[in-house]
């Protein structure tokens, strides 16, 4: 069972979240550990999270044990949820019921919504306080990750947790047969993908899942990465901007590959399935997908990993994974304890351990020397870590999740319904802008 991949059906949960919030508010249950004041004992903080199985669970349990051994006055209670969609639903409902956890995993647009309503607190006073970060420590964070913790108001509302970005998985044996090397540019990629396409062998270049307006998938995020490599933007000057000339250039690449039979559409992580079945040459997914891709390949061929190719403006990528926020409706003691815990998770030794155990990326550069042996045996992690400098998260704007979903709809309409590229992008941008307006 695949879990802890981002379930991006956030707008689809809105009605359910409201209903759940009314149920929670009226059911008369006892307050959760995140809002219960502690007297004469350890401070208990609750953590709403989705690290519920495998090495993610065991690694988080270990880190909590380490933290509690160093802070005997703090106890961390987990509030696990099966996936991000349910997590977001529960957090929204708990906030509405005035019974939130102490801390929780959040995506950028969740944080923007929570900050707007006062449900979470800015962290700047903690960062600058006696138990905060020195300028040297702040500079040690990967710059794109540190910037991701801020909202458009310039305040820091989160600290980073499980971060990843996109890499290119490929069949090295087939690549060698084609007399090709790992593509350095998207033009190289198109050439290799078309060379791998053969009706006789039932093979092609790449399979993607564009997703839907309510649930964007990897194909949408790949498209955004290519857009950025071409110098385009999702959002600029307060408006949706993906229907630009760079957006047209990006969509035309997808259209040309699809018309040549080198790009196919599917669902439920079809890229790794096709790659593992030796039908496609490539799979484009996050570095956190490595265990799933490895399982699909199952030693049938030599699997290699490289950075995403460059576009006309250089490399582009999209940052995935969540941050952690502190909810406002908790005691002062719990907030202070929460700060100590989430700061602990970001320390070099802890982020190095987390990365080595889970496949997520270290968030601080000083963690890399602590991981030398691991990186030597897992070179793909170094490739993904280096790519973080080009990776940007979704703009932290309420409604952005649904707005991004219209890109996947445009991809499907262009490829399968033959809607003209500019028309499809303009219509998607209009709907995306309306989604942002509705969320304000």
C-alpha cells in the first residue's frame, strides 16, 4: 500500500471538513492533548502528522524518544492520519471546533489559510529569541527551504520537516541500447523519449498522471518544473501567470511528445508502473518515490537517477513535502515546548538521521558531511539535494491547490481533446484565478 504521497484533493474535503467540525464541536469529547493545560507535570504537546508506517513511523518514533530523553519535562503525543487529505480535513475541523493540536504538518497554502484566520502563530519571536537560531544557523538551511517557511507578509510561520523534489528515473540498459546518455536538456529528453518509442516493442518514453482540478498529480508538477526551467511562473504580481509564452512552450513539448506516441497518460503513479514493466524509458517523480520505483523495477534492469533536464532558462524543479506550524489555541507552555521540539527536528544530526531513514532530503547543508557514507551508497540523494537550489514550493496563497489543478485539466484537454494550447491555458488560468478569488 502506498501512503504518505501527497493526496491533493483538498478542495474536495471542504464540505466534509465543515461537517466534521460541527460534529467535533458538538460531541462533548474531552480536549485533545494539544489543548489540555498541564499542572504539576510534564508539558504535553500533540503532533498531527501522516508518518504512519514503515521507516517514516519508526524514524519519527526514534526522534521523539531522543527528544524526550533530553527534555524530561515535555511529552510528545502523536495524532496520526492515513494521508495528507485526511490530515488537512482533521486540522481544519479541529480549528473550527477550537480544539486544534499543538503542532501539525502543513502545506504552504494550508498555512496561508490558517494564518489568515489566526489559527497558527508566526515564529519570528522564537527564531530571534534566546532559544532561536543564530544568523549562522539560518544561513545553514538550504536557502529555498528557509524561504519556503515564510508567507507573503514576510513573517515566518513554519519550520521545515519532510522535504523532497523531482528527479529523473530511467532504464540505463535501454538508454545504452539506444546509444543515448542521460538527457541534459528537455530537447535531449524529447529525442531520447522518441527514440525509445516503438509500436513493435510496445514501448515509449514517459507516462504521466495529470490529475484533475481537485487532485493534481505528478504530471502537473512535472509540467510546472518544465515551465520554471523555461523561465515561466505559476503566479506573479498577484495573478496566475502560467498561460504565458513559457507556458505555451512547455505545453507544446508535452503535445509533441504525445503526438509522437512518446508520452502516455495514466493514473495512480503510472510512470513507475510503466518503467518497472520496461515499457517506458523514464519516470519523473520525487526522490521520496525511490523505494516505490525500486520495488516496481525489482532488479529487472539497471535503474539510474539523474537531475531533471534544463530548459531555455536553466534548471527548474518543484519542492514537495510539508512544514510544521504551531497552532495558536494552545497554552504558552505548550507553544514553548512545541518550539523546542520542531527546532530539534531541524538540527543537523536529526535531519541527517531523518533523511537516511526515510529518503526525504536533509534541510541543512551541515547535515551532508554527517551523511557521507550514506550518500556514497545512495548517490541519488546527493543528486536530489543538489537540485533543491532550483526547487520552489507552490506559492503560499489560499486557493493555490485548486488553482494548480486546472493545469492538469489543460494538459488532458490539449493532449486528448485537441484543444489549442493557448486556448486551454487561458481557460485554465481564468478558472485558477477564480479559485484564488474564492479563497480570499
